[in-house]
């Protein structure tokens, strides 16, 4: 179920994202994904954009970046708002994960983990845009359907197809976001 960010973040209409030092091999992909997400946001009136931060998220307060971007090669951990968390993402996975920290039912911090060794460049880009959508407030039950009319970058499964990717019945590039996905994001960023 889609979830709002805390009011101070919603009002700014911006999410700041801090790339950790272990994500240096993904930095150009992250920069391009932010550009693509922000472009889609402008075209579809999503109401939120991303910007790189040089300040990591505080582990105990709302200060610092709202989102952290890191790589994983197996078990990983994080702490946000004093709450520890973790998981496991193999370094050769074809997907990524986003964990959110909640307070009073609202998102306070988000942590994106991408696999260390993903090599397909367009899949990397689509995976990061997908996770930026999660960090903006959508959850797994908000994923796009894998039908011709509804498949987009927010499908649960996005896989390589030549130099592009296949998401349901749609082959990309370009990165595609349906109105259905956009209409789930917009209410979170009025």
C-alpha cells in the first residue's frame, strides 16, 4: 500500500539521496536514473523530484538525506531513526530492494540496496528508477500488472532483453511509466 512521507519532506516536494562510498560503481547509473525519474515526474506531474545529497541520513533523527543508496553483496544492514534493519541481496541479483523506516505510519527514511555486480547497463538503470519509485512511497502491492496495457518500469519483474529490458509485455527503452503508476504516486505528493 502506498505510504506518505513525513509532512516536512512532502512539503519540500523533494527527496534527497545519499550514495554511499560502496556505491561508487553505480554513481553514473544513479545520476542518470535521477535525471530520468525527474523527467518523468515533470511530464506526468508526480509532484516529487530527487537530488543528490552529500550528507548521509542521520541514524537517529530526520536530519541528513532522506534516502541512502548502497550496494550489497550478500547480507546488509542499516539504521534509521534508531531502528536497525537488514536483509540479504546477492551481488549477482537481477533486482534491488528498498527498506523504509516508519514513524506514526509515515515514511521517515528509506534505504535502497542494489546488487554489487549487475552488469547489464539498461537493466541497472531500470532497476534504480524502479527503486526510486519505491522510495517515493509505493510498495510491492502497488507494482504494475504484467499486461500489455499496464506494464512499465514498475513491474515486479524486469529482465534483460538484448540491450534493453522486458517488463511484462513491454520492451524498453525508453523507460516507460504508465498513468496507472503515476496516479499512485501523485496523491503522496500533493
